[in-house]
C-alpha cells in the first residue's frame, strides 16, 4: 500500500491550516526502525505508543502508559497510522481539532524486531503485527528491553484491543509508572504545562 494511502485516515482527520502536526512528506527512517512515546493531554490523558513500520508509525493509545514491570499488562488501542515526522511533534493541537490538547515526547529511540515463528525463523515485523503478536527490543532514553504487543480482541472489521507487556527475565531499568503531569519531555525537558503555556504565549 502506498504511503499516501496509509496516511489517508490521518490526513482526513486534520486541518493542517490550524494544527501544527506534520502532514507527512516521506521522511527517511534511518538504519534502525524508530519508536516514540508521546503524552497526550486531550479529552482524556493518555500515552501514544508508535513504532516505525516501513514508512509510517503504527500507533496505539495506552491509557496508563508503558510499564517496565512484566506483571503490568497495559491496554493498547490501535489508532490511525502517523507519518514518520510525528516522532518529533511536540506542541498544542488547537481546541476543536481532532485530538485537541497538549503533546510532549516522553521517550523516543530505536527498536529491534524480534518476532520469530515456531521454528525460530525471523518473521517480517509488519506480518507479525498482522498476525496479532509482535516482540521487539526498545532502546530509548527511558524504555529499554524486550516488549510484546498482543492482540486479544477484534481484528477484521471488529474493534481491536491489544496488550503491551514487558518481557519477563529481562534486565530492565525500571522507571515506574510515570505521572504524566509531572513527566518531562525527552526532547525538550519541558512538562505538559510548560509546553501549553509557551505555546499560548507565542
């Protein structure tokens, strides 16, 4: 599927004359696939977890955010694909626009696909997501180690729901459950309140 088609839903929901979000112009992804976790203070506070797959960011909304504790199974609800440039987006989406609210980059970095079949052979990462189970190793400023995304509901025409879980037995650097209102951006060091106030003053 062409990049323009993958971003049709994304672009159709936004008025780029009003929002500072990137339209998406086919940015290069580099040697290693990228990931980003953004805190989004919209109608409900949540974390957006995005993995580069090909030329887009596959995206999930995670109400409680990722956890470094393997006992925590975090609900992850798929959202529309985003352009690669969204990894850098931090600012305020205007009220009345889709997803209106403040966004900061809580963590970003690279990831290594780890999905294999039952014979131990590597499986294409996009294919593993289509099958409903993908494993990967994150290398970010806050998140490190192996994680898995598993679909437990939906698929096809049904509403999907996934779980994001830290793999057990991994030497994690626990960060605890972040308080989104006190969390600082991995990009700028700012909090949600600081980004909102600075944007309002521009």
